[in-house]
C-alpha cells in the first residue's frame, strides 16, 4: 500500500512542475551576401530564400551565369530568420522571390 501511495504522490508532484522549455534547436541562416558587384553602381539582386530550397539554388546558378552580361550583386534574405517574419508571411509559399534594388522582380523561377 505504501508503494502505491508513494507512486501516486510522485506522479502528482510531476504534474505540478512547470513544463520544461523545449531544447533549443540550432539553426543556421542562409542569408547574407552571395557575391558582390564588380562595380559599386551595379544593381543589387535580393534572393528571398530558406535553407534547402533547391529552386533557389537553381536561381543562384542562373544568376551566376548571366553575371558577365548583366553585372549585379546577389544577396540572400533568409525568410526563416526571426528578423524576417514579415518576409516569411509574404513569401513562404513563393520562394524563390527576387527583388532588384529593393523592388519586386519575379518569383518561383528564373529563366
């Protein structure tokens, strides 16, 4: 009987404890400069992306290929970064999205 009471009390004590915080998940941002422009006056292309976006990777490769004919800088904006919550709300279903000098250009693909 005593063992049953002890188990019941211990189970009740566990229920009264505050929930423990979830373990922090270490996540690395994919945001930041991908490459700089050859000239300071060249346009800056912003790629709105997130980790694991294969369409975004394809867009980067296409932009690299046209860089000689259309000079530009390329900057990745990770929409999953906490500071980019507004971009997440806007583009979570649309990446890759590209802006040129801050103005919307295209989404979903680059051809």
